[in-house]
C-alpha cells in the first residue's frame, strides 16, 4: 500500500500499480484512448497526462508506476493546455463528421474535446484523407479518417483472440489500421473491437445508422445464447408511436464470467427478441384473445387433471422452474426437461463460447427435475395433455409417438405453433427478469424487463393465479420458495448482485 | 414583508353612474369610425384569401423545408439533432446508407407532423448542416385529414425559400 496525493486529497493505493488504474478506480477522470484495463498500457496516445511533483514535464498516467508519497495534479491550466494541444493534434486529420458518426454521443474524442478543446482550427493545409467505408469483415466497418491510432483493436486481435488480423500500415499521418491484403477480420469475438474503439473509427455494420446512441436506454441483463451467461447491457428504445425495439447488446464488465467481452453470436442474438411482434395467442391455429387463451390453458389443465405432463425448457429462469415445479407437485403433473438440441458441439471454444446452449440447465439437477428421454417417454404413454413451457419444439414430442393434446407456452412463433391445441405467448428473455446458473455455477440475475406492448405476460404472472397466490416477482419467489433449497444456502436475492458461486 | 396600500377606485358618484365612462369609450370608437369612413384605404385589414399578407418578414417561421446541396440532392444527413431538440417530438426520421459518394448517410424517411409542431424553430437552430429551415413563408397549411399534415421528405424538399 502506498499513499499518494491527487489534487489535494490523499488516496491509499497499491504500490507499483499503474497510476491510471488507481486513478480510474477512484473515479478520477483521466482522459485516455490507448489504455484499456483488458489490454493494458501502450503509451501511444499521450492523452492521460498528469503533473507529478518533482518531474520536469507532465507524465502519462498509464505508464507510471505508483510510488509512495507521489503528489499528482490532474487539473489546472497547465495540464489543460497540454491536453488541448494533444487533442488539436488528434483532430488535425479528423473529418469532424459527428453528424453522421454512429459513435457521436459515446465518443471519447468528442467528450474530451467538449472539456478542453481549442474550438478553433489553426490548420492551413488540406487534411490528409483516408478511406471512409472500409469493410473489415465480421460486421466491422472502418473509417480511417476518424481513427486516433490508439491500437486497441490491434492489441485485441493480438493478445485476446490471438488471431492478429489487424495492424497499422504506413507512417506518420498516412498511418491506417488495416488487415493484411486479401485477409479479413474473422474471429468469433471480432465485434468487440467496436466497443473497444474509443472513437468512431470502428463501427458495427449491424448497428450502423440504426439509432443515435443518446436515445438508447441501457438495462443490465444476462445473455442467454449459451451456458456462459455473459453479463450484457441491453440497449433499447421506444420510438414515438412505435414498439419498444432492442437495438444492440453490449458486454458489461463482470470479472468472474466474461470480463469486458462477449462473443459475436451472443451479441447479435438480440434480433430474436425483436421478432415476436406478430405473435398472438392461438387456439388450434386461430388467433385468439390473450385472456381467453389464458382461460383455455386453465380449462385444459383442469380437464386433464392428473393426466398432464409439463415439458420445460432449460432456458427458463430459476424462479420460473421453481414455480412450475411447485405447480407440478401440487397437481401430480409429470415434469421433464428433455432437450435433444441442448448441446451444439460446433459452437464452443476455449474462451467464452461453450457447447451447452441452455441458459439455465444447471438448475435442473439442483431442483431435481428429470431430463431423461426414458422418463419423458414413460410419462407420454399415460398422459392426455403435454404443456411445453418456454419451448415450442412440439415435433420432439410427436416423434416420440405422442398424438394427443399439446399446449405451448413460448416466446417465439415457430412452425409447430400452428398445429397444436393452444399457444400462449409469454414474455421473452429480455422482457422478464430472472436468475440463471451459469456453466461454472455462478448465479446471476438478469434484471432487464422491458415492457411488452403485446400484452404477453411473464410466466410467473401466468402461474400465480393457477397456483392461487400473489407471487409475481423474482424477489418474492426467492423469499417464498427458493429459501428452502439446500443447494442455494447462503444465497439470497440481494446477494445475486455480487454473482455468488454455488457447487454444482 | 412590506405591504403597499392600493387606493380603491370607483367610489365617487361620477364613477358609480357609469355613463360618463361609457360615453368616454364611445368617443374613441366613433372617432375611429369617422376617420375610416372618410379615408377607406387606411383600414388595417386585407381581403384574405384573395389578398395575401404582405408583412411576412424574413424571420417568420413558416412551414419547414429541407434544403438541397448544389447537386440538388438532400442536404440532411439524418443526424437526429432536430428530432432531439424538438420539444413536441414531431420529427420522425429513419436513416439509411447513402451510396452516391456525396456522403455516407441520409434520411430514408423524414416526416414532420405539423399538427404536433409548435413552430418554435429549435430544429433549425439545432441543425449542424443547415439542412432544415423554416423560411418557406407558408403560414397557412390546409389539409382534409390528419395524415395530410404529416409532411414527407419529398414534400419538405419541394418547399422553396420565400423570395423577398
């Protein structure tokens, strides 16, 4: 431990650590381009200048190890002058096309310039032009003119993905980020460079011109694309007279699970959340009122009392599974979670992606829910009604020789939906909150519950009246039901924020 | 706190009679009538709509128009600054890629709902490209149904600057 004085306040920090790390950790604003916690220091942008007592000139905070008793100034006319000069240099060849730049609103260059910019050009020679729309591959578009050459993207492909597709070509003001001739940026994590890029040089082809970022609302969530359960931000916006639309997923820092990154497949999986606009409740393939279909479900359950099976998806949240299990126990309903397509051996890798594609399958053995095909077959032989919950793969049931009534509670319309007795849409992943247990046993809460305009209720809200109680929220489920489970000892709803780990 | 005592008026006999005040008022009215009868052209009215107003100044905020570049194409780059600044939220923009080499981005849809618009001019102030102006001089806009008042990109581009 060392004590340093920053702008007159004494901080206790780790000796030998990089100055910028500790300053940022203490919420002290240090402008920086090239430094990134996941990529380390590079010292090329010179933006993080601070004054250190005893040193002749301002020093870069990203490459200064902390020593006991350092006295540091991050503000003041002198340091502002230095920053202003650096920004002036960065902007010499910058096209200043913020009106058409997707980064505008979350651009470091823009923000720093607002703070200490010169606001007056002293340039008398023409700007060096670069290419404006270079398709690097993997949904990444490069604008060479906007680049500040911080090389974060280069270091990401070199150190993190170890694919080294990107490099810096040419010298001086002709320097540009580029791929090798004939090669493209192609790795399953490539779109992270868009988030890494502090300016608008690398933008996502998927998000390009879709929405200005200041309109977006960010909600914290968990990605459900594979069993890793990466922490994400869901950026959504409701335009006037239009439906709530999700525009992008962004990685959210979680040291225990995904760090600063997510995979491209998970990032683009938000598309499926926008696709349920035309999904209505169906009774024998015909569109029905939602409330009527809800009543129909209850009538079906009553009619086939004791001769019903629930076949649930392993993507249901922990809370939903517990509630479904409670209902199954109460009315002696067979409960199974057999899923033939749960594992995808072509998906996983050694970084974040994994072959297990279910968001919450770890909870099934913990709660004692059966996943075997034999038990499902045995149940199918004696029941008259199968309710698929959170899934719509009725063909799996049919292939097993089952021919009687099928009801589906799912969030996405599939082909099979037209052929069954009842389809009741439920709120999709980002439209309801829930907790998930990831591959390594970390329990996480996805708090993102974007209001559904189509009146699609959450599964918890559908189950509450059937169970005859008023437990609608995850917190209530934790307090009323999950409290009893031995495996979740020491884990409470409030402690989910810290991502607790349980033994699997 | 200081209290100011205001004298109460209307308690004198002259004021309670009302008639002197009425005659005083009628005097002004009658004098205007007589002046106008003797000098008709000085009356400050026009035969609208046959006669159009001639005092629409250069700064008058009329119906919006989208300006064009030198090559006649739309100047707007769909940066959404106008829609962001708009207090009535009456500007609806959809952006798209522009492939003609002039610029990278342009509006696919640019609608202004004149029934929602409060004609404050914030959009004009906000525009970084001088792409939207309110100098068309159109002060009266007529439509038969609500949808007629939603001006599309094409209609806005067709509006011309009012010539002095």
